[in-house]
C-alpha cells in the first residue's frame, strides 16, 4: 500500500508541476497579449488622428475649390 500511495503522490506532484508550468506559460501569453493590445490601441488612435487630419485637409481643399469656382463665375 505504501508503494501505491507514493506513486500516487508522485503523480499528483508531477501533475501539479505541469499545471504550474502551464499557468506560468498562460500568464506570459496574457502579458504579451496585453502589450500587443496596448500597442494596437495606440496605433489605432494615431491612425484615427491622421484620418481626421486628412478629412479636414480634404474639406479645406473642397471649400477652396468651391470659393475659386464662385469667384470665376463672377467674372
């Protein structure tokens, strides 16, 4: 009986070690994903700012074109 108990304890210890290694691996992956998410959020904000800038620039160009067209019509 002592031999089986020792084997069971060794198996439980081995399983516990494997689960701990898995937990550590998953924790590292979660940390990496959090970092990736932050980086992507920053990139997204930058791209939204660029888009807004380009839209403003386009609106300004359209307004300038319309002004020039009206000015030509007066002549």
